[in-house]
C-alpha cells in the first residue's frame, strides 16, 4: 500500500515554516538590542525602519500569492530560501551609520527579511499543505501548526544561546547556511505543488489522466480573489489574525523593554512563551479538528473574544492572577491562529485561487505586524508606557467579533432553504 504523498508534504511544509524563523518577529526580536548597539539607531528609529520594511513587503505579497498559483509552491519557495539566506548574510555586515543612512539601510534589510521569511516562505509552505488535503485539512494543518508553535516558543532561548557563542553576526551567518543548505535541499527534493500536478487525487489515489486536466487545481466553483474579498467571511477570519499579528509582533519585538517596565527580569520575560505554547498547542489541535466539522466563523469569534481579554490582562502581567489569565487567553488566541490562516480560506473559497486569496490575508497580517512595533514604540515614547497601546488595540478584535457575528448570520441565511 502506497503512502499518500500529502503526508510528506505536511512534514516538509512544516519544516519550511520553521525555516522562516529568522524572518519572523520571534526571530528578529532577539537581535533588536544587538542591532541598536551595532547601528547606533534608537529603539524607536529601529521600530520605524521595521515598520517601513515590513509594510513594504506586505504590499508586495499579493503578487507573490498569484505567483504561487501560476508557478507553484516549489518554485516560489526555492526563490524565498535563496533570498532569505542572502538577506541574513547582508544583515550580519551592518555597522555604525548616521540616522538617515541607518533608517534607509535597515528599512531595506527588514523589507527583504520579512518578505522572504515571514511572507514568502511561510505563505508557500502553508499553501502547499492546504492544497494536498480536503477532508482532513483542518486536522493536518493543526498538527503541523501545533508542532511549529511549540518550536517557535523555544526560539528566543535558542537564538540567545547562538548569539552568545560568537556574537550576532556569526549567529546570522550560521542561520543563513542552515536555510540555504538544509532548507534548499528539502525544497528541491521534496516540495510538490499539488496532488493534481503530481498525477494524484486530493486525499489519496491516482488521478484519471484520461478525464482530468492535471495542470488545473480545484473546481470551477472555487471563488476568485475578488469574490473572496467581497465576502464577509474573508474579513471575519482575517481581522483577528491581523490583530494578533500586530499586537503579538509588537509585544515580541519590545518584550524585554516591556518586561523592564513591569519589573520583570529578562529571563522570566522570555520564558513566558513556553506556558503560552502549552496552552496554544491543544487549542490548535482542537481548532483544527473543529474546522473540519463546523464553520470557521466560530473559531474567528473565539479568537477575537480571547484577544479582548488578552490585550487587557497582558498590560498587568506583573500581577499573578492577571498573568495566569493573560497566558491562557494568549494561548487560546495563538491556538486559533492556525485554523484561520491554514484551513479557513480553502474551506470558504476552494483551492484554485488559494495562493492569491491567502496572499491578501498574509499581506494584511504582514502590514499589521509592521504597524504594531512602531505604534507601541511611539506610544511608549509619548506616555512612558506600553499599556495605552494595548488598551487602544482592543478596538480591532472587538471589530472582529462584530464581523464574525454578521458573517455567521449571512451564512445561516444563505443555508436556509427557500420557502
């Protein structure tokens, strides 16, 4: 009995997302203090460069989504791997600069880092996994994302240890070599675009090449990107993940400085990601199982509600009771993230234009992650505290709650049989 190749895709696609860690906020934040010391930029100036670079990369991602539909995940992931490795080597060479030059250089560097890592490599890997499953898509992507969530929680401590070996420059060069050699080999040998283009049927079995066009993915009923953007369900699933991308990125980017404000030492502050992961992993698995059985809108509602609680309680993280609630609500929020980014879009709109549709969602997430750190840094510079930024941020998930309720109402009305 042959093993369905989709299971291989699930494993290597997960490895692809892990390889994007140097371009993710959790991977960049560890280097923030090193970069301010090396370049001479202040934390606010570095946040502005991060905003410009990340925001610029976000505006380009919709084109990348279309490229996935046109050329396939394997080809686009290969380009992402090469670009990420080159960017990491370039970042390892930065030194003292004037403010103007530093802002320009770091904006460009962050732009390439975020586009190739957080954007392109993550988008192609997740899209590829979603292309290979239908009946068990939620469960498969949940297991994949749960594993990655736990790995991401360990990242700050591992990167700190890598920096301590021989400085941040050597750390980035080691990461570049790993990305290029290891991930490059995985993409070249094991990435496959879709079951149809591999002569297989989705979820298993050989395709009937006499009656099927193996170059065409999905069905004629699948929605286009334009149709998805006019559907309230797209925004109900996208608003909470954008809110999470923005605020979680900001908290991660400023985690040590925020801890200092709350009177929490660096080691304790970094360790907060571990209990969050222990909450998020079972929630991710449950959410993946549920998204195969119920409307993803229920998960979107849960994520928005959890964020409202999270943003308030995180601002009081130095108080034990609030800290417990913050960890639980943060974990629930993180657990809902995977089903909404990996399974919701194909469940709502099909697979034919999945790259283009997911590219818009990813673009919004990246732009949100660009605004978050700069907004938090600006708020702190004006008020001497990050807390007002957290309170203001509650508005976005509150909007997500309203959108999810409205979208579910539309969904039920359309499903109701005509009298």
